[in-house]
């Protein structure tokens, strides 16, 4: 009874310290005026639901560090861009190799790095989870990924500007003939005489 | 609620006998409550909650039978990671290596490597590319809402494998 009166008046009170106990909220439609700044350790509660799943969590002696959740905002803006990039790569990779050109090489470099950056980011977020590797390592892995992507892009553009370019180099490598092939070429050449 | 418990005690009986002014209000112990907004229960993920409860994890990867769907999917990720590795090695190598990459390629050409080794290396470079390429198209088709039934997933999966292997062999023979 006393508990119910507290809850009914809760929204009107400027509160202080965190409660030291977990209590089961009454099944009354309470005003969801939670000020999350007062409860710094808690994630923002779903304001749309009026249903309170009263979790009886005993005051746990297991002190696990508050898990960082690696969900930084909305991915829905990025998704179409990622897909557009994938489609562009379908065109760029064959084109840059088939007819090497400075512009194509650089477009390929940028597109390839962006594509693998987003792909590896998904891999890192899926596998280097805070619950598995700890909060620090999870953030560190993502940070390292940014470093690697930036460095690779720099290296590829440097290569395009100062050396032969990506497309030309692939063609050059593919043109290398092995020792076995030369023999067969000679034999077929001599037969043609 | 507390009031009812107090009603049954001996103190309450004495209080009734002694006091002249008896009313319900005199039974109520003045209590000062520190009311505060209820803090929502801490939202923790599935893994965290179950770890706190000390529960073991159910076997999953160790018991689930491999299927075309899952194997092709993880291979798409694997080939993507391989291609990323090649790209990273190129980008870093271009800056870090003492000689230029074309220089190394000329040395390789002059070294007269066996063609089997050369074909093998070309295949290691080409196949991840072709697999990721054709499976990437399959993924983009799914994103457009096509070929999403299980039969179609299997059919396109086999088609993709044939295309990937075929185009890799074709590229290597060029």
C-alpha cells in the first residue's frame, strides 16, 4: 500500500540517490517520466510500452563491468550506400583490369577500400564482442580497422600515382609465363613449321 | 498493509487501553519516505544476463549440421576477408617494401617459376574474387527481394558455385 503511493507520486518528486534494492513495480499505468540522467547505469527504457516487466534481480555480488553496447545509431542510412558501392564494384573491377586507366584505378581503390572497410567492420562487430573480448579490446579492434583502412587507401592511391596503377599491375602479373608453359609453346611452335 | 500487522501486536492493545484519543491515525507510525522516480530495470543482453545467472551456453556450432546455405554464407565472408587481406597487403606493401611492386614482378618473371606454381597462385587470387563476385550478385538479388525461397536459394547457390569455379579457371588459363 505504501509502495503504491510512492509510485503514484514518483513522477512528482526530484529524486536523489539510486535505490539500493530492486523492487517489482505495481501493475499500475505509471507516468513514464523517467529521467535517465538520474539513473546513469541504466539503458534508456522503452518509453512506448506501458508494461513493466518487473525483473526480480537480486542485488548481485558478481561485479561485471557494465557492458558497452556497440550499437552506435542508425545503420539504415548507410545500407543503400553500401549496396550502391557493391554494384559499382561489380563494374569497376572488370573495367579497371580490362582497360587500365588512372581514373578507373583510383575509383577502384576508393570503392574497394570502402567496401572492405564496411565488410570488416561487420566482422569485427560480430566477433569482437564486449562480452567475449572485453570492452577495451572491442573498441580497440574497431579503431585498428579504421587505421588499416586509411593506411591501405593511402598506399593504393600512392601506388596509382607513383607506380603503374592497379589495373596495369594485375595485367602484368597475369602475363607472367611459367617455365612449363614456355616448353609447350616452343614445341607447338616447332610443330607448326 | 503494515497497519494490519501492527494491529495484532501487544503494544497496540496497551496503546488502546491507555489512550483516550483512539483512532486509526494514532496507530500509524510516522514514516518519512524518500520517494524517487523508479529506475527502469537494467537492460542487459542475453549473454550478459545468462552469464550472471551462471548458465552454460547451449552447443550450437558444434552440433548444427553444415548446410549449403550456411556454408556459402560463411564462405562469402571468408572470401571477403581474404580479398581484403590481399588489398591491405598491396596497399601496405606499396609503401613499406624496399623496391617497387612492378620491380618485384619483373624479378618474378625472370625467375622462371614453374607454371604449376604460377597457376596455383593465380587460382588463389582469382577464385576468392570470382566467388565473392558471383555470390555478391546473389546477395544483391536477395536485397532486391528476388530468389528468397529455399528452393531458389539452393538453386542460385549451385549456379553461383559453378559460375565462380568456371570463371576462376577461365581467368587462370588466360
